[in-house]
């Protein structure tokens, strides 16, 4: 390509990027990028724009699996986090740790988007997923059924904790549903709670995003004694035992003998990181 034409093309692309980053266009740009992760893309965009209600199934461009999505909800945001922003893509430092994954435990499994990533990324693995929100669990089960993965992918309709029992649960908040634990906002239902510590000790890979419930698990002595081989954690200020959620998470993981690498961290105290046995 001649140099003047290359220069014009570069200038054109830079102008497009600046336009896409304009504050008024950012929501539309984000929607298009999320829609590009699935097929049919234009049906996804139309349903989102028309505020269509219901559960719709799409095929992922990344791996060909099907995922169930509720439009105009946080499902769309999570889709982008997993398949456009690639929040769960392991760093190169972990390739040797995750070269052979047979058992995955998914705490806070939501509608199964991490599961759809992981079941294809590690094709010999089995997944046991925990999700107590009834609406989220119904969508998750739809994704498992759409891929005929019932033999490798099991959903437990329960909250993950360091003890068995029942607990009040703030439901209907899509990815933000959580154990009440003194939270007076939102409607609650009683849900079963499962002690998952034995599951974690056997896990080759643990994904944990349970809106503050992680602190009871990370603080349980059994976690230090027998941590999973690798984990990807989203930590939250809610219920954190100290003023700094990032520092508290890193301290708990170091106590378990794990190495760490940050994925992202926000000023509001939320963040994600990878950790693995050294």
C-alpha cells in the first residue's frame, strides 16, 4: 500500500476511534462490541434496541457454544466482560498450571457465561456450578441444555458458603443478587446454603464471584490448608473484614501460599485477580 494511502487510512481509523469514544456514543459502542461476540449479531442488536423481554439463545463466535441471554439486563454486560473484554482469559504465567484441568468449581455461576467459556477452553473438564437466584439459575440451565452438556456441567441451586444451612438471599438483581447478611434493601427469599470447602480443595480451577460471600470462604482455615490449584476471584468491599478489599483478598491468598496477578481494580474497591499454587 502506498505511503500516502496508509497515512490516510491511519488517520481515518484514528478518527473512528475518537468518534466511538465520544461520551454520547459510548453506550452504543459498548453494545455493538458485546453484540459482535454472538451470532446472529443483528438480531441481538435489534432485540436489545427494541427492549424485547424473554430469554434468547445465541451462538458464541469464540467457540460455537450457545448461551441464553435476557436482554436489557446485566446479562448483556456480563457477556461483554467474558467474551469481549476477556476478563477470564488466564495470563501466560498460568499456562503450566492450567495445562490440564479436569474439575472446575463455579461459585456465583449467574447465567452460565463463565461456564460456556470454561467448558470449551478446557474440553476435558467437568463443571459444578452454584447459583441460588431462581431466575439466574433458570437461564443457566437453559444454556446447559442448549449445549447438551448435562453430563459435564452440573448446576446446584444453592448459595456457596463455609457451612450448610439456609439463609436470606436478595434475589432478582441479576449479577448483583447476594446473601442478605444485614442488607435491608431488596426482596429476600430463603435459599439453601452449601458448605463448598471440600469442593474447593479438589478443584483444578475455582471461579468465585459471590458479591461479598467470598470473605467467609477465604477466611475459613480449610481454605489455607487445601486451596484450589488455581482461582479467578472477584472481590467486593461488601462484608470485607477490613477497609481495603484488595489488600484483604491478597492477604488471604498469600496465607494460602498462592501467587497472584491482578486483572483489574476500581477506585470503589472492587477488583478481579488470578491466583495459583506456586
